[in-house]
């Protein structure tokens, strides 16, 4: 623990002109790259023994030779119980429930409820995320207060509540018979933890509007991961909208406004963390898409991923002694406790609103709602936390959201056209 900082001593200055924020100069234990390796070591202490156990059971042909009370658990975790099903056209999306005899007023009410639930959940989540990671707690006239620094604890808080909500939902509602080997969720879980950690940690170095635009541009690495992981092909309009998004994000990032404070400057560390978030998140979505070839509902996916997320994060926190430290911070600052709990509630119930909206109205309507949410999140962050956006930066934001809406429109048109074509014909050449 004390040798690694000496090796990393030159890394914070890799970018010309970048300085470590004063809050991060107190100890090397607060430097993000050091924390990343410490967290990764904690996850490895669980992943490596688990991998060795899985290989042991497979080599022993345990599925045919195993007996005893542990056999059902080992079978479910290592081998699963069913073969894969036919892959649906839209991958991870469940079949949409078509309204039959429901009135128009009822459908409008459901749509407004979904939109309001998604906006309230994720706008609140975004505001609280920026508050927790960038502001101090317990500040007085004589005491500047202290910042909460352990992003992994926030990830753990989010995952434990999501795990609870998904477990209750699966218990109270009828779900498909589960057939996927449980260990396969660990891959998506690990990348999901790392992407969430990068997302929280990045706010120490970049502004929230920058982070939102980076999320909007993740369609580019998602497409790249789709090529590599799932061997997907994409249409030309998808490449066009991805290029427009990258242009808009570049305009925003390269614009420099007056009176930019240290808390809003985009630094090299922030760019690296954003890249880490996008890469890990892209892998998560593509791996989950591959997992949906087994018969399962989205809530079962949510439950399986969060089981391993809780295991990894609590194991790493306990090994570092950070769990008790974070709990002591919660005891000292009741305001932080309220923020952390509300952050987790918004994250967990926001996922349920996602599943319900896609099931009732389809992916296109959901994407429009979430795109509007991103625009509102930038506006809200600028109003509450005083971020400045230049004219060039504003044009960049407009280009990004224009490309996102164009993407939704083109996708819906292509789906309608493909339904009219005879089987085997494609409306647009894919590359």
C-alpha cells in the first residue's frame, strides 16, 4: 500500500498544466489511480478464487458426478439449468405490451407517469450526485467542513438497494424460469461497478454538464464494443449520428468560457475517468445483451448483476477498512446520510421505470424521454451550481441533442420500413 504511491508519483502530471486539486493533495490514498488499483485488487481477491472454483467443477464434470445438498446451488451458479433461447431482434429489450382495449386517456396517463417518474428519478439523482462529490459537509464559519471521498461506498449503497428492490419484485411477480449460469452475471457486474466508480470519481475533476455530454457520446464506443464483442453490423445513418455527436462534444469540450473556476475545469484525469466510464459501460451493455439470449426478464438481469455487485463492493470495502470509515462519516453528517439514501432510491426505482416504460411504449419513446432528461440535467446543473457555458459550447450541446433525436427518428423509420419488406430483405446496407 505504501510502495505503490512511489511508483505512481509522476502520473498526476502526465498532462501539461494539470495540477492535483488541493483536496487530493492530503494523501496519496485519495489519488484516483491509486484508489482504482486498490479497488481492483479487492475485486481480484474474490474473482480469482471464484474462477478457480468454476474451473475445478467443470473439469470434474460435476454436473454428472455431483451429489449432496450443495449440488443445486453449484449447478445454478456454474452450469445453469436451461439452454439458450432464440435471440430477439432488439436484444435486451422485452417484447412490448401492445395496448388492446385501453383508452387513449389511460395510455396518455401512463406515458405521463413514466415520463414524470424517469425525469424525477434521474434529475434528482444527477443533482445529488454532483452535490455529494463536489461539496463539503459540516461546514461552519470556522470549519470548512469535509468532503466525502470514497466513490465505491456510494456504488455499494446504490447496488444494495437495487438488489433489494429487484429481489422483492421477482418474488412478488411471475418471472420466467431462470436458466443462465449465475457466474456469467459477474462479468457485467464488475464492469458496471467500475463504470459507476469512474462516473462518481470523474466529478472531482470535471463539471457535471461535461459528464452528461460524455454519456450522450457513448453510442460511439458502444458501437465499437458491439463490433468486437457481439459481431454486430450497423447502418450508415448510425455512423453519421455518431460522428455528429463526437463533433458536438468536441465543440463543448474545446470551448473556454470566462470565470472558469477550478471546480469546473475539465482536467486530464477527468478525461481519463470519463473514457474509463464509457468503455466499461459499453462492455456492460453488450455483455448483458449477450446474456439475454437466455430466457430471463430485465428485472432478473437487474437482480443477478446486483448480487455480484454487492459481493464485490462490500468485500473490497471490508478489506480496505473503508466500510466502517464511510459509516462513521454518515454518523457525523446526517445530511450526507439523507443524500446517499435518496441517491440509492432514485437509482433503484429509476431502473424499474426504465423497464416499465420500454415494456409499455417501446425503446424509441424511452430514448426520447431520457434524451430530454439529459438536456434538463445540464440546465438544472448550470442553474444550481453556477456552471458557465459559452456560445460555442451551447452550439455543441445543440448538435449533440439534434444528433440524438435524429438517431431516434431514423431508427423508428427503419423499423417501420423493415416490417413492410419481405423476409430476407434489408432496407439499408449494413457495414
